[in-house]
C-alpha cells in the first residue's frame, strides 16, 4: 500500500458517509454522490442509521478502500464508534477512490453497503507575502505531527521554572517520554500517534502536578495554559476569590451558579472534593483549601457549564479567578465564541472573517468595523460583549443561523502593541478561547506559550451538511495580518 507523503496532503474537507440500515437487508449509501470531487488529504467517514425500520444496531464496522471496485482492501476493522478517520490514503488508481462499509451484528450477521466512489483533487496553495495557510486548504509538511506544548511557572512569583521534569505516558502502552523545561520554563513533546496520555511535572521543592486523560487526536497540537507549580514553603491552606460573568452582558453577573471543586487539573468528571455556590452579584469566595491544584466547574440554570484550573497557595488569597458563562443558545446550530485573558493592561480584539454560503465574503468583522462594512451581516453576526482593559476580557461573538457551507476564520489582534513586531504579549496573556454551539462546548484553545506576533490566528470553522460546526485549530502567532482567502 502506497501512502502519499504528507507534503501532498491538504487539509481535509470532511464529508459524510450516511448509511441507512434495514434489518436483514442491504446498506444504502447516500453521500458522497457518485464521482463527487473531494479536495482533501485527510477524510472523515461518518455514518448514522435509520432507526425507524429497526432498533437493532451493529456492534462493530469495517471500512474497505481500493483503487478499483474489485480490489478493495480492509483499511480499518473493529470500529466501535460511528466514524473513522482516514489520514493516509491507500494506493488508488489515479485519484479515484472506491469504498465500502461492512456492519457486523452480535449474532455474526454481516450486511454490506454498495460500493461507492469519489475523486480526490490535490490543489497547490500559494499565499503571497506570508506563510500562513489558506483556510480549509492547509498544506502539511512531513514533520507536521501531533504535539503538546506548555510552560511551567511558580504559582507565587509567576516566574518561569527551569529543569522541571515532565513525563508523558501513553495510558495503554505505558511507553513514557521524558523532558525538562528550558530556562524560560517551556516544554514540548512530539506525539507519535493519537492516544490517551498522562502528563506529570515534578521538581525538587515543589508539589507535583499530574493530569490524566489527555486525548490527543490526529494532527493535533495541544497547548496548555501555564502550569503554576506550588513551592513547599507555601504548604498549608489558602483561599480563592472571583466573579462569574455573563458572556453576553458587559455588566451581567451570574448569581445562581453552583461551584464544583475537584482535585487535579482539567478534572471535570472525577471525584467531587467540595461544592459551594455564588454569594451575591456573581462573587464567590472559597476559603480554607489545602495548597494544591484544583479544577473549578461552574453550573447555572440556563447556562452552559464552564471550568478553569487554579493553584491554591498556602497562606494566601488568590484574587480575580474570574469565569465567563455563556447562556444556552436558543437555536441548536448557533455558535458563540468567547475570548478571555488575564493581562489587565492588554487590549485584545476578537476578529471574524469568512465566506457565507450565500456568496458573501467579509473581512475582519470586529466591534470597530464601520457600519457600512457590516450592515448586511448584523442580523447574522453580533458582538455581544466588548471588553475593556479593567475586565481582562471577555469578548464575545455570536453567529446566528449558520448554513451548511459557511466558513469562518477567527483571529485575535493585540491592539495595545499594534505598531510593534516580534512581541510576546499575546503569548504571555494566558488567553483562552472557547467555542459553543447550541447547549454545549465544542472547542477550547489556549494561546501558544512560546510565540511572538500581534495576531493570534486561532481557528477556522466549517458548517457541515447537518448544521454542526467543525472547528479546525490553527493556533499560530504572526506579525502578518491574517486575511481570508475564499
């Protein structure tokens, strides 16, 4: 089987393989259409079943791929979910791909789909005066592998800690990788394959950090918010205070939220350590916590749950641990993007560009845009919340009633340092952007900890055929203005 080199792979344009299951009958393929031309290198196969004709579902699936309808090779077996990524295509005849799906039941009965076909197109992208990728056609290099990057700082002084030992271990194969932070407290792991990992950080004199269940996907680069390690001189008990803001109301506070406290980082499903609630006007105080690392999850009626990590330092009260909650969106396909950061002296602007299914292309839609530039989009795209420097964010954008085929590009501009190049202010701002659709969070991105530039090219969104938003993380910093190329 010949695999195309990664240099020939273009960012995948996902499509759906929809299967209608009729019990004891054939599987009928709906999409893609025969001879449909797909500009892709990585392809997502996804399927659903027509439950109106029978409730029994298969327990596993198999996908076969080939260059002709008579030479189909098994690509992936024992698939238990309703999707499968194909990220290195097998040998095909020219650019025509043939495929078939088998569904197996517990009683051994196997049903097959018809043989489908589609065509691959490889498109060379040229971007003038910059190395940034064209949205949704991002070329990848041979070394564009999965990666984990982060930074370790002292929880009290906020200064970088060097020579911290980090261990990344595959939870299934138990093959650990070891690395130490550099003088800037930075670390980076290259990930050989997608899996679930455990990450730990240790240094003499500090409380160890551990994080479980890191799910690394194909091609993903995961950046962490800075790990704040606690020195043993700050053992004891401490307190944390903050406020809960409404993502769409500048002066709104969430007054009836419950706060769930769990030990560990990014731990929203583990054992509950303590539960408390908002006091009044969105304010909360949590006292007498043992020094250590915690995840605080906020839940309130009518809002989508949100969480953040905090390091509790013994003998101290940590202030301004603020959080922003988004109301559940009335339309299940509506999208809300919320940006927060922690540097009170930094002015960041959220910007949205895109190409709508209607044919309209817009550039840099932001709160300072002239009325003439946005009059045709005001009913579809709104800035619900515009930050001021005292609030350290948030900035909130809502996309209403997106239609299949719409494409969006989200960037953040450092307005404070707009006339400077090679600036690390965004990278040091602890900026985090969260994307919601309907009533759930779909993506959370932290700014890269080791980058420079006044633009943070965060992600792109494609609205798929069923109205769901596919978010493609880009997560790059640059001094070159990011333009949208249709």
